[in-house]
């Protein structure tokens, strides 16, 4: 059996054709494909606005800046995420505070976040960055109520979750990134995620004010909006210190065809998840799915006692499982600024046992059955 990675992009002929066509068009960047991708993506998640960026890390950076984060201000996130969810706060000179995860969903714990916020005076924190970890949507409705009580903003890190949703208290389906409860959401188009652009990201929001700030900061802080009669056609203003965080038309063309496949991809990911769950039910612990929630399944995570043993055993059979994630507060950089002392015991316990099994739309039944067989072989000694 050929090597089975934990995740893999799904590039087909229509993706290749779209890129090739864009290569011979007039615009390689700053052209019509970017806008088309933004419009289609906004429509897909149900948000008013979308801003394409060169990766999700840039998107997170723009998000904290658009929300006005200043040096020294404090933001809460989960320790079980990719470092970028926390790093964006550091880019703006802010302080990262971690609240523990829920031991069943592996998401940022609402109760722990509430407790942390309420243990400090009003105004101590500025925002919360919950992560739809592994593709499981955070119940943002409860976080929004908490955030409103304490005047906090919310950035949804939806890098794992295009196509996922939760059902809110009114019975409405709330798609990840739709902007109904979070101020801003961020998606990643790294090839290991759902939609592959090589590198790429999207920022969504329902706020026109935030949309304008995000757009301005993405392109150097430069605008041509304030054209005055006494200037010529070349005139532009740089109003703020922005960046070049643009996505190209080549990447956007790929993003458009990839986006079309996302629903089918998420459906297939859920079929694979069901097969894993049927095989492991009662034997191996896996990520809990709350009622009414649709997991977009970037990952399928299980917990086992001898995690390193299973990891090595699978590798010996050409199955490249992965670990998501080393808790961010234990990374040397964050240890160095004193975060390792926080009580994040659920996150650390989870990390001692977690392993992500192969999960991607082109994983065949034969392949995921082989993975199941090998996992059960190992568990049964
Ligand atoms: C991948 C990822 C990012 C960063 O995405 P890039 O596009 O690689 O910058 C941010 N947050 C989470 C949770 C991720 O998994």
C-alpha cells in the first residue's frame, strides 16, 4: 500500500485548467479573479463581505489590527490550535491568555473562558479567538453573549471549518464564518486544509467598517478613494501603515474551482469519520460531536494511552498520522514569556493522548479500512 498521509489536497483537471487560463489572461494579480473568489466565498459561508489574503496568518494579523488591538491589550484563545491563532495577537504587541479546552469536544471551553474573564476587572480583556478545531464549529452564540456582557470582540479562527455549522437557540443553521456571532472569521487555503490555493486565506465579516479596514490594510494602507479634482489619475493616499497581504489571481482561480468541490469534500470527510466512529465505538475515544453540529472534519482525532507507540506502529505501515497540536503555551517562545505556568491541565492531558488519523476526500474506502485495521491491531496488542 502506498503512503497514506493525514491530509492531502484534491486537485483535478478543472483546477489545473482554471490556473492555466488565468496565466494567459491580463491579470496575474489584482484582477477580476480575486473579486470573483471573494464574492463566491462570502456567498458560500453566508457572510456579507470577504477579503482574500495570502494566507490565514496574514488574515488573523489584519483581523486583530482592524479590531484595533493595541500593544499590551489582552486576548483569550485556546492552547489546542496552530500557533498562528495566538501569534497574531503578539504581532500587534498584545498579550495572549489561554483558557483550557473542553475534554470532550477539544474546543476552547466556554465555562473556563467565562471563569477567566470574570476573575478579572471589566475591560481587562479585549477579545476572544475561538478555533473551530478539527472542523468542529464552536457554539459562537454563547460566546457572543459573554463577549457582549464584557465588551469583547470575537475572531473565529475557522481555518479548519469551511462548510461546518452549528444550530443556534432559535433553530437556525449558523455556517462557520457567516459573521452572525463573530466580528471576523478567518479561513486558510493551505493544501492540507479543505480548499487548496498553495498558500491563501480569506477573512469574512458582516461589518462594512471592518471590511474597509481589512481591505485598506491588505494593500499597504493605500487607497484611491479620496480623489480630488486638483490631482491627476495617478493620485493615491497612504492613510495607514499597511501590508502587502494580497492573494493572486492565479491562486484565486484555483480557489474558485476548489470552493465548488467543498460540499462534496466535507460530505466525504463525514463518511470517513462515520466509518472510523463505527469501528472505534466503545473502544477508542474520539472527538465528541454536540447535537445539531456539523463537523467539517479537517481532522479526525482519537485519544489513546500509548500514543507514541501507535504513531510509530502506523508509520511502520506507511500511515502518516499526525499530532494536533503541541499546546501553544508549552512552545518555547510562549514558555519564554511565562505562559507555561497557566492551569491548562485538560489541554496537556489531551496532548498526551491525541493522534489525528488520515482524513481527506480522496482517501479511498480501502485505505481508511486499512487504517482502521492497523489501529485496531495495535490496540489489541
Ligand atoms: C493552518 C492554520 C492557520 C494558519 O493558516 P496559514 O494559511 O497556513 O497561514 C491558522 N489557524 C489554524 C487553526 C490553522 O490550522
